[in-house]
C-alpha cells in the first residue's frame, strides 16, 4: 500500500507539473478570451445605443426643420395671396377711376357739341327771324321746326 501511495503521490506530482499547469493556462486563456468577448459585446451594445440616440435626435431635428419649412411656406403663400389680392384691388380701382374720367370727358365733349349745335341753330333761327318779320304763328311754326331739327340730329 505504501508503494501505491508513493506511486499515487508521484503521479500527482507529474500531473501537477505536466498536465495541471497547461490545463490551467488553457482555462485562464479561455476565461480571458470570454471576458474580452463579453467586454467587446458590451462596448458594441453601448455604441449601438449611442448611435440610435443620435439617429433619433437627428430625426427629430429633421422633423422640426421640415415642419418649420412647411410653416414658412404657408406664411409666404398667405402673404403672396394677400399681395395679389391687394394688387388686383388697386388695379380694379385704377381702371374704375380711368373709366370714370373717360366718361366725364365724353360727357363734357357731348355737352360742348350740343352747346355748339344749339348756338348754330340759334344763329340760324335768328337769321331766319331777321330775314323776315314773322307773326306769332310763324314764330311757333319756326320753333317747332327747330325742335324737329334738333331731335333729328341727335
């Protein structure tokens, strides 16, 4: 039994020297490798979270900018609409005033023409009256002829 115990102790020493050391080294390396992989995975996860937050922040910023651009476009459209309406009103007012001025001018021309006609007819009647002395009946007849001539010339 002593011999077996001796060989068992020698076997343990040999195992410790030749097998246990390399196995422990291999286990140590494996543990370090797994720890490194866990660390790398954790680092990648944190980077992914940071990138996701940054992407969300940028997306929100882009949405706000797009909303602002839409609002600005709406405001610009409203201002342009008001400017166009105001310009149309001003143009309509100008055309109306111009038409009224033209109407007034034509009216004045017509009045002047009518006055000229009345004056020439008055002169004509006066010359006819001077040519002959007429009675009251002849004067009434002459006035009626004058009225007919005025009516026909209009």
